C-alpha cells in the first residue's frame, strides 16, 4: 500500500482538493488505519486552532507593561542571531508603539512582534530552533504587477526546511498567500535542487498560514547527505493577479549537519504477537527528532497469513485481494528521564475511541517486498533540554486476512458481533450518482449499492479494514467506503461507530449477499513493556 503524502492529507482536511482527488483519498482511507489517524489528528488540530486562535482583548496598559518588563534574553547554549526590527507597530487599546531597535528579545516578546515562527500554527520544534538562534532572516523579494512576493525567514536542518513568506500589495498590506503550487494547472511552481543541481523529486511538504503569513515545509528525512539546497520559485499568479515572480533561495546544510546527533540501535530487536520489531537509529536535530525502525510478520505469522490468503482467493478471487492492505505497526512511547512521554505513537487514553498521536510531526513507511515488512520513520518534537530518552513498546498492530463473513438479507437486516465490535446493518439501498461526462453524453447516471452500519467497539478491539461483497449469483465485488469511530460511548459502554460501504455498478439491491472481512487490524498489548534506552 502506498500511503498518501502528508501534504495531500492536509489539503484534504482543508478542503483544497478536487472532487476526484477527494474520492481517491477517501478510497485509500477506507483501507489505511495510519492515514486515518493522521487525518483525525489534522482535523483535531484544525478544531483546536479555530477555538483558540482568537485575538484576545488586551488591557489599556498593555504596551507600557510590556516595555517595563522587557529584558534581553540570553539562551544558555546557543547565542541567537541579532535581528533588526526597522518598524514594528503593536496596536492595543488605541496605543501604537513604534520600535526601532537592534537587540535580541525574550521568546515571549518575540511572539508578539515576530513573523510566523512566533505564531500558534508553527510546531514546537520550529519555535525551539528559532528561539535558539537557528532561524535566519532573509527578506528576499520580487515585485511585479503591484504585488511583492517576499520570503522572510528560513529555518533548516538535516530533517526539514521551513520558510515563511508573504504576498504584499504596494501599500505593504498582506494579501492571500495561497499559491496552489500543488496543482499542475495553477502555473505556480516551487522546485528544490540538491548541491549538484539535481531536482529533488517527491518531497513531502506542508503548507499553513496565519495573519497573512504562509509557512512552507519540506521534509529532508529521505535525503540525509545533502550539503546544500536551492529553492526556486517560478510564480505566474498571486492573489488572482497574473504576472511573473521568480526567486532563488540557496540554503547551506553543511553547517546545519553539526547540530544533528545520531545514535545507532542496530542490536535492538524484539518479537511479540506475531510481529518482529527492529530498531535502527535515533536522530536528534534542532527542529525534530526521528526514530527509524522496521516491523514485519514473524515467520509463523507470515505462514498463517499466506494460508489465509490462499483460502480467500478461492472464495472471492485473487484479483480482489490487495496484499498491500496487510501490514504491521507499533504502539509505543518515547519517555524522558522523569518518565514523562515526549511522544506517543498509537497510544490509548480514556475518552478516545481510537489510538492517538501526541507530540508527533510526521510518520512515513516504506513497504519492502515481503508482505507486512515496513521501514518506518517517525518524527517528533525534540526535548527542550538534553536528556536521556527511552523507547517503551506498549503493543503491536497487525492487519491480517480474516475468515469472518456475514450473510445479509435486505428485508431482514442483521446485527452481528466481531472481536469486540457490536454492529447493526441499518440500511441497504441503491444510490444514483449523476455526473457530467463529455459534450456528446453530458449526463451519466451511475448506480451504487450503499450499505450503512452503526455500532460500537472497545478502543482496543479489532477493526475491519476491508470488505468484499459476493452476490446471490456468486459474483464478487470490490467494496469502497469509510468508517468513523467517535469518542462518544453508547449505552453498552462502547465507542460509537459509523460505516458506509459502497459497491459500484450495481443497478438493484440483491435478494441476498455475503460480506467478507478480507482485512482486519488486531492489537496485542504487551503484559510487560519492552524498554530500550535510545541515546546512551
């Protein structure tokens, strides 16, 4: 299974994609637990920002109080670079302050007058690196058609590049910073090149904005040996205005590499619940820490998976079985010397009906040739002080074939139980999808069979990831759909669930059909957690 890139999931949550792109991602989400967790995390983050990012009412003496308390800030280990604030205006209770100073401010004051690295949309890793003096003020700009494209700040290390920019009119007022450069038809292009002038392909990236500032991030996790990068902007439209804005941004990574520490973990291996775990290395960079590791099916579990796949193939046909659906992953924590979690990956807490991610930045997996063998790279916010970190394995997840099936009579819709799930099929119906085709055949009526389910599950219960439907004539159909796990519990104390399945190209409801659960994710919790000290 090839997972959707993080930037595409972010655009999906922000409703920036086309209808076709949304459909493709929704089809992937129906079969990928990891990506569903990332989408849930992004949605929760958006909800949090909408609730919290509101301008507070400031007291009348706010400006005077700030100036009285202002003291130079001196970090303990790294001296920040000085920044010149040519003209800064803070309006509070009708008072405007004009500051023209050359000094280093405390982080709390920098949040009030700084660029995007002082804002809430920026993660703690970037904020920490900026406060430590690793941010660089560039102020590179290009102007055309009365609009200026200005790159203000950049923070870079071996894990990622983050740069902030603005689109300003002739009066210096910030305009819409969205470039739509992900759309090949937009005319806007941002390309990164390595130190040899070679184009860097398929970099994970993300985009956020706040108060007229935009933040672009590019992950360098798959390019650890880069010495330098050039970011080239070739823009033909800003804020709806056609023009020509070209800018080159060279970034030297040689010096940045000195701030990254690597700890090899090659001898640390563990096997539990049919899953093998092999730790690779821990990298600690200023803006993020990365844990590299592998998961795979143990030999006995792999044999069982292959046997179950053979049985399923005989029942429904091999062409409807996606071996990329069967995977392995972990539930673990990274804790500091005080035992506090600095990163929780697929952890369980009361009040949540699904595993959570806390303190994480990005998680990517590369599938190896063998089913279920994945090389993982999880990044998280680094600890604010140099301290010993410990890996704590709480449990393992494995998505495997299943022999579970349920016969459905549309006139007598059944309830069923499955490994900690109680599910009721609520409706079976035909849905008419009207779509536009070509000018010759402008309207197309596509029919699909829709199956709606509701129920409840325990937080650590198994989850059906993929279904296949076989009708009364023995014909097998691919099933698409989506599932939702709520944080609300039902009368039985189970977390509420909603599932909608869609089977295309069916014109009428079958008199009877069978649903096969072809992929199921199971969680096995360790009785005694496995601990490994990471940075010895």
